């Protein structure tokens, strides 16, 4: 399943830390996949800045609004946690290839689902979420990828 949702471009006309377009894309993609966040084995997310990743936790529904840091502090997003996020190391680990971030995140998620992620492998990965955004969460894209063998 995949969904794209836009948000208003001018930050002066929206709450810049709400990522409402991202939240809508997550809700719709999960609904299309007939899944919940708890069904995901891992997420590859657009961690262009630390604060963006924390707000993305909130937008995907992992934590309530304003509590994104909790997922990190409590280890939920670590490789062995409740929902491993960016087991690939994220965008900064690959040099944040602007324009290719979405492709690279999909490749990393597919390697996980194929069981070929080597030292980054999340054991038993069967369903992966990928979130990519453009601008300050203006263009938001979520894919839910399933292992099919």
C-alpha cells in the first residue's frame, strides 16, 4: 500500500511541528494495507534532522503529540525494540542523498524483508513502513511493504 499527502507550504499557515500531512499519509497507507503500526516489523523514515524524526514518531502514531523523544528514550525504536526505526542507520549514515532518499529507504526496507540486510537485519522482518517527505513535511509519502515468498 502507498499513500501521498500534501500539507500547506507556508509554515506561517500551519503548525510546523504537527506534520499533519505525514499523519494523514500514515493513517491512509496503514488502512489500505489493513495493518496497524503494531503489525510493522520496522520503519525506514526520513530523519533529515533529529527533531524531524521525533515529530515523525508522533505523526505515525507511535507516541502522542509532544512525546516523540519518549520512543527514543525508552528504546522502542532500537533494533530490538517495539518498532525498530532506521536499522540502516538512516539518511545521515548514507550521506542523505537528496533526491534519492525515497529510493534508498525502499531498497533498505526490501533488503530487510528479503532477509538480506546482514548486520542491520531485523529478525523475521515481514512488513515494513517507509516514510519520505519533501520540504518541511509538505509532500509526504508512506509505503507499506510486505515480504512475499
